[in-house]
C-alpha cells in the first residue's frame, strides 16, 4: 500500500499542509523543512497522486504534439526541439500521429482534453480546421507549427518560415545559375505551404522573364513515391527541362531515382533542388541542394510559445495575444545543382 501525505508528514514531523507545499514547490517554507520532507520522500520512495494533483492545480504539465505523418523525416527535428524545450521546463510531450485524417485528429484532441492536457502544438492541419479553432476559442492554448492558413494569422500563435519567400529564394538561385526550364514537383495543394511554394516558384520565373509552362508541373496525388513515375512520364513526354524544384526532400529522392534510371547525370544534365534539409539529403548521390526551415529551433520556439500561453492563462485566466514567430530559411548548397 503506497504511503499517503499524512504518513509522510508524521515521519517528517511536520503538518500534511507543509508536505503539500513541498510537493507543489511553494516558497512559503524554510529550506531546512523542505529538505527534511524531501529526504523522507526519497527514503520511502513516495509517489504523489498525479491525477489528484492535476485536479488541484489544474495542470498536468503535459502537452500534445500533433503530427501529420510520423514516417516523414521532416518532422523528426521539430519533435526533438519540442521535447527538449518541454523537458527543460518540466513538461512531458504526448505524441499523436493523425495520418492526415481530420477524424483521427479530432479523436486525439478529444482524448487529450479529457486527460486535462495543458495545450496543443499542431503540425497536422490540412485545409480548414474548425475543430481546432473551437478548442482554441474555448481557452485551450494552441500553437500551429509549420502548417497554418492565412486566416490563422492573428488568431493563432504560429511558428513557421515564409514559404513564399523560401521558394522564391530557391528558384531565384536555380535561374541565376543558368537554369531556364525549371520543372516543379509540387506538394498537396490543400495545404497552404504548398500553395505558397507554388506561388514563390511562379514569382521567381516572372522576376527573371522565364515563361511559365504548366506541363512542367508535376502535381501531388497520394504519395511522394508517385513522383518517381511522374518524373519518368515527364521525361518520356519529350518536354524540355533542365532542372526540377521539389517542394520537399522526400519528393526529390524519388525524382533523383527516376533521373538516374533514365540515364540523366545530376547536375550535368539536370539540376535538382529540394526543400527541408532532412538528414538523408546530405547522404544521397549527389548530395542534395535544399533549404532548411530551421526545424529544431522551430520546435523549441513553438514549445516556448505554448508554455508562455499556459503560464499566462494560469496567471491571468485568459490567453495572451497570439504572436507570429517567423523562422529564417537557409539555402544549403550541395552538388545536385551547378
């Protein structure tokens, strides 16, 4: 039978309320008394009732991280950043994989709220997310990381890069290196960052007087692996292209495989550029030119923003004004471009 607070108090020679103050890290007791209680707790291996404590202080010191696809390596450094920042601040992270399914996401959010989770970091939104909006409007702290919609700016706390600017940066680099027929491997257009990367691609072509050709755009259907066959089909079509901008490194891996199979040399015949700077992008042949979103620091920033909301609400009873935390994109130049 586990010990109760009253028994800890008796062994330490203090009142139960003093033990409670020590467990809740209150400052209104002497250091000598605190150490006496902590020593008894250590000697008896006492474990406080975390559920009862959560009900009392209205905090579980746990946050939920919603990911769209746990197999996508682009989210690994974000997750690590969130976990490192949470751990340093005494929080635990509960990881939920939504598989890009709004019904699964809603189910996870409902369960996490029933467990009195302190707040949510979501990397998983697709299109409109009325349910997550209602959660935030009910007073639950929410931060959007990497994915968001235009209407979310000013309504949600957001941590992201400017995808339009990053995409324009990539395409400007390609064109300035002499590439004029830039094909595009485009992501899911229901997600705003894909729309913004497409817009940046179009703007860069326009900036340099390069004519846009819709036939050079390979559109996302179900999986990144589809871009292997799409690249084969593009080659077999006879359309002329000298480079391919892939809106994720995951797509670039399949594009490069298809180019190699068809006998193209990279970058001598075709330049390839990606987006995300996942670990494997530096290991393939040739190493992939790409752009980093600073995902690890983005995860830490998103977690700091959420903890700020949690603590502000605990103190003032309402959420603070949402902020936009913009990460700086970094072009990583390797050997897949001239």
